[in-house]
């Protein structure tokens, strides 16, 4: 939906922040809606930046809900933005429209979250998680799914997803009464702000070697670029969110969502680069977390 965000996180591959101006227009949204209807898209995953900053978000979600093929609308949030006055209406809006949430929570401990995201962010996250629980998110009783997303705090791979999920659930329930459905562990991608951060510390080459040395060919069948298409704020198409940031478009003639033939997106080549090792290293990584236990 754009690259504007209320935060400037150290691990952000998008380089999102409060000063970014890129935001999806209503015209692009209209073209996406037409594509979704024509192609029979079943799932739409909305992200940013902080997608909440796009003034057309509510219209987009409402219109998606009217398309017969769409079975799931998923939105990725940093939580803290929902504590701001301008966006306080959104949790109830999301619940009313059955939007599933993936909430970025890079650790269950306050000091680690604030190291990546800034002072005061952790307590905002907790307040919003408690509010979401009151709305039925993450409780297992309302059909409103709440997942949390973990990113490592530095140049290392995530630990086992199941073990981290258990630790998150135990701590957040005991300390704050917070519950959620599942945890996604996501490997930090060596692009954008995170790449710059590593390069300044002289750690980039070592991290790239770690990713390559940890290559697991079993992950190749499950990587997300085989199943999705990423649409940027201008409506241009990419094989994944990371290729979007690197300006590696789909390998077909037409790049714009409003003109592309959906059939042309099936079976074509996928643009790759050294950054792809982040998705296939160790237990694997995607926007839905570790690939090691993914079915299919």
C-alpha cells in the first residue's frame, strides 16, 4: 500500500519510515480489484510500510469483501500505529470485516523490541494486543486469526519456530494475559535498511556467507515466490516483496496489474538473486514464517 510508516525499524528491508511519500492511489486499487475478480484470487495479503497510513485502505478492504472469490483478507500491522488517535478505529473495522492480522512483534521481551523499533513501542504493542483479544482476535472462538511475526535482532537465523512460539505464548499470557494463534519466524533479508546496517558494521559479507552456507534445497518447493504475485504502490508486479524493493520485476512483457493477463503469470520464470538465500536458509523463511513444516 506504500512505503510510509510510523516507525523506522533497523531490520526493515523496505526502508519504510515517516518521511516516505510513496502511497498507492485509488486508481491502482481499482485496477487491483478488477484483477482479483477476473483472476478469481482467493487470498489478498495487505502490507506496507504501514498499510494503515494509506487513506484508501478501508475502501480497499470493503470492496475486496464483495468479491465472490476472495476467501481471506490478511493485513500486516506493526501494532504500534493502531495506538495512534488517527487509526484507533481500525481494530474494530478489521474485526467487522473479518480481516486476519499478522502483527510484527520482533521479540516477547521489551528491551529487544525497543532496540529494533524505538522507545515506547513495546507497551503500545501490548495495549493493542489486549484490545485485539477483547475483539476476539487470537482467542480461537471468533474466527479472527491473530499471528505474530518474529525477526532476529541481528545477523543470525531465527531459532526453531515451534520453540519460539511456545516462549512467546507463555510469556505474553503470564505477563499480560495476551493470547494469539501462531508465530511466524522470518529471516532478515540482506536488502534495504538492514543491509545498510550490516555494511556499516562490517558484518554484511559474514551474513551473506551464513545464508549461503545454510542453504537447504528442501525449501525450494515451498518458497512463496512460486505461489504469489507482489504488487507495489504503483501497481507494478514482482515475484515477491523482496524483488519489489530490488526493482526486479516479473519476467513477462506486461508489468502493470491493470493490463496483465492473469494467465501470463502462471508457469513463467522467477527473478532470483543472492538475496534469495535468505528464504531457503536453514528452516526456510517466508511471509508465513518457517517453511520446514509447511505442507505442500
